[in-house]
């Protein structure tokens, strides 16, 4: 009997070891939550590492290339991404993270990187029949607004919407959208680029007309790095500066939007007449990062 | 959100993404749950043996593991499996799939050990007494008399564990393992049609579990006919 047990244990150990492959070239592991078009989402026609696409994925590839490493993307839910960095099971999390105070306390945050109107504009979307019916935060009093849990939008809702407005956190934005469509909640707070992707895929949803006031430090995205890893922080910041200098952000963002099936430029609504390319110069990443440092 | 739109959306989604759901998703879900149940059964048997052993510390240890696993949410166990296990084993590279599978195996083993223990203990004590008085020793009694009868109690319950695991593996999608629920996340992330995708995977899960429990029922009846 003991022999049998020993054999089984050995068999299980060898099975476990199959996962162990010694790799020579260094791998940069990046966590992201691919449910956030156009920043990161899954291209269902591909598989393996290639299936993850979007702005942040392009950025991750750029950083890996610059550092001479292979990129490995680890997809997981948004809250798990933060745990992954904290526990050190990935090197970076690049998943459309905005700067928030709590994050700054628990992680090293990179300099800002620019992600088009996805972050500079934070909006509330609602059902098509109420399109444009909201202009001020007070219009939401007595209503229920959904948002992604532990996100910038959750912070914005809590700080800018009236107190008698119920704020309902969701694990994923899609669940909030579903609640909106089935009439359980009245509106959903999302980033503008995300809102475009949602509306492009869904006739029954429209912009509410309300836009959050977004502070300078929240207008751009940051990369999450484990606290204490100064070398990686410096490397990532150097990569971001390079990408900014080469004017790559706007190109990546347009590509990502096209991949996500969002009508670009002309279709983009309201006062977004300013074309995409100069928009980058208007929000220089360096400048806003300096502002952030002063705060 | 009318019924017709939902139906036409489902048809549209299935037309475009059937491969993601039916091949990729179903494949990984079945693979993951089969691995979980197979290794869960092996480890669960060891747990059951330890629980019934005469060495108190071993009994305590396994009891603690089983109670903790049964008393905490499986999502938490997956987090621990995904984040902590690879750190405990820094000398080898544990793939995502492996770490999730390990967490699920331990979870399944806890339940299986109870199934096996109760299956063995459900065999009438008189059987053991009769075997012993006929001169068989403890090991022979277990192997020749008790276990063959216990298996009849255990196998159907193990089958049900498999059915349960098919559904439980859906939680692994938190880490985009590629199972059926990951397919759901991928497609809904693309189409923003959460309800339709949810209904599609729901139907697939039902077909899987229903077929399986019917098969188990069939097998159970065959076992009974030998009585």
C-alpha cells in the first residue's frame, strides 16, 4: 500500500513538473483585464498570446522590446491585476489604470501615458431614449448609476454625483451595461473611449450629455509596478518618454479603436472636433506628470 | 431589450463566435474538470485513508485541510492557487493552468475524501465483523469485502462531483484560463452583449452537465442490476 501511495505521489510531482520549463530569454509579464475595448480586449479570431490586442497591449510590447525582453500577457480580472502586481506574480499591470491616491500608496506608479480621449473625458452613458437629457450632476439625484468597482469612475461617481444618487459598483463594465439595458440602473459611468466602443455595438445606449470634471492627474493612465522595484520603474518611465517623443501614442490609439470597431475621428461625438493627432501635443505627458508630482 | 432582439443577437453571435464557445471553451472546460476530478479522486482517496488512519496527527492535518477547503469560497482558493502557490515553488515555473488546476484539485479532493469516507463507512459493520471472524486480516477485509461494496456508493457521487466541477471551473475565468466562461468574457468584451453571451454559455453548460448526469444515471442503473 505504501509503495502505491509513494508511486502516486511521485507521479503527481512529475505531472506538476511538466509546467516547469527553463527559459533563457527574460520575460516581462504584464497583467491586464481584457474587457475594456479599445484599451485591451480579446481578438476572438486569434488564440494564445496574440489574442490580446488594444492600446495597452501595444504599449506592453513596446516596453518589452525596449527592454530586450519577451512579453507574456497574463489576462485576469481587473481587481486581480492589482493583486498580481502586489504579490509580484507579474512585473507590470497595464490595464487602463488611472492615477488614484490609494493606488499611489500601494504601488509604484509610472509617469503618465496618453490614451486619447479614453481617459481625458469621463462620461456617463444611459439608455438611448434619455440621450443627452443630463447636463449637470444634480440631474442624477435619486437615480442609480453603475460603475466598475475599484476604478477611477467609481471615485468620480462618489465625489461628483449628488449624495442621494445611488452608486452601484459592478465587477465588470459589461455587467453594468446589462443592468442598464434591463432597466435595473439608470446610467453607467465609463471612460469616453470605452463609451464609444459600447455605443458602437449597441443602438439602445447613448451618451447622457454629462461629463465628469477630471483632474489633471486622472486624465492619463499609469503603469502599476510593485513597490520597491526602482529599476523597473525607471525603465518603464524611460520607455514611456521614448514613446511620447516618437509620437506613438496617437497612432496606437487610432489602431486600437479601429480594431475595436469604433468609427474614428468624424464619428466621435460632441465637441470632439479637434483631430486626433494634434490632441497629443495638447496633453503632453511630461507636463502633466510634473503637475502630478507637485500635488 | 425585446425577446426577438435577444434571439437574433444570439443567432448572430453564435454564427460568428461558435468556434470560441463550442471548441475552445468546451474543450478547456472539459479538460480542466476531468483533470480536477481524476487527480481530486486520487488525492481525495489519500485524504480519506488519512482520515481513517490510526495516526492522530495525520488525521488532524487532513481534517484541518478538508474543513478549511470546504469552509471557504472557491474563488479565494483560486486566488491563493494563482498567486501564492507559484511563490511557494520558486524553483519551478508553474503555468497558470497548472496553478489553477492544483487549487481545483485540492478543492475537489476535500469533497471527494468525504464522499469516499462516507461510502466506506456506509458499508454495514457486520460485513467487517463477518470477514474478520472468517480469519481475514484488516487489509484483506478492506480490499476484498468493504471496498467492493463501497465503490457502489462512491462512483455515482464521484460522477456528480464531475458535474459540479464543470460548473465550478467557470470561476477559473477570473484568470482567463480559456474555459467556457473565458469565452463568454472574450465575446461579451467584444460585443457588449452580456445577456446573450450569458444565455449561450448557460445552454452549453446545461447540455454538458445534463448529458453527463444522464450517463451517470445509466451507469448507476447498471451497477444496481448486479445486486
